[in-house]
C-alpha cells in the first residue's frame, strides 16, 4: 500500500516541480508575510507586539497557500483533463491514490510553512520561533488534507482555485479572532486545530496542551483524508460528470 502511495506522490511531485509558475506563486505567498512585516517594522519601529501578531497569522496561512496550487491539479485538474480515470485503471486502490496525492500536497504545504517560519525568524530576529515548527507541522498536514478533499468536489482548476482561495481565509479569520479576542478562546482554543496553533505562536499553550493539539489536528486531517477517499469511490467524481 505504502509503495503505491509513494509512486503516486512521486508522480505528483514531479509534475508540480515542472510547473515553474506554480512554484514561483507558492514561494511568493510564503514570503509575502515576512515582507509585509518587514515593511511595517521599518515604518513603525518598536511595534513588536503588533509584528508578532501579524507574523502568527501569516505563518498559519502559509501552510494553506504553500500546497494550494498543487492541490488544484491533483484531482480537480485531472478531472478537467479526463486523466483521473486512466490513473485508476491501474491496479491500485483508490485510497492509496488519495494518500499519494495528499503526500505531494503536504510536501509543498510543509515547505511553505518552513520557508515562511525561517523568514520570520530572520525578520523578527527571533530564532526561537523556528523551535515551534514540530507543533506547527500538523496544521500543514491538515491543510493538505482539506485541500485534497475540496479538490474532489471541483470539476475544473478554475473552480478549485475559487474554493481553495476561500479556504485560505479560514486561518486568517481564526488568527484575527485569536489576536483581537484572546480571552474568548483562552480555556478551550488550544483544542481546536488552526486556532490552537495560533495560540502556540503567541506563547499561550503549555507543553501538555500542545501534545493534545497535535493529536486533535492529526485526527482532523485523518478524517478529511477518509472523506476524500470516500469521494473518490464515487463514479461521478472519477468520470467528471
């Protein structure tokens, strides 16, 4: 099973790496947040709390934007090109196809998150931010799972672009609530994926709570993958009707 999933993931990664426009777009989105914070910091020196709050939002968003372009093409793009059916005619379980595509999207989501976090560590002169990477990586895996799931509902890349762009607003909204209304989520927000990672970046979560958050985020990603696998079992998804 794992070998088949890795074969699909390798194929998706090769296709994505050949698309220079998508690579440049993903890199731009990953570095956009640090660039904005750098400009704001230059214009308003000493506003460290504001810059940290802005950075925490952009970090989570990068996990979603990093794999967005790849996710558009994994299922929705293949449905549009009518190339999904030939792939499934091979002796491979459809669940393995979903896992392979998710691995490819997750690789780009994690890369976007790492690039963004590294840039912020340099811009804010706060290398300790990078130490929070282990607890932040699950949100990249969740982002990839959600993007693959949404891609199974879309019949074209254009449609996928619309819905996945809306998905990117999810961490932005959660981040703004965590920044502007922190007390509202102080007692339970660390349990909620995305919102919890936002609180981790703000230093509001204990080690024990971080472990629980790691589990809830992973479980949510697993449920999204199961839902995507169930979607791929449907003929209307495979045939693109």
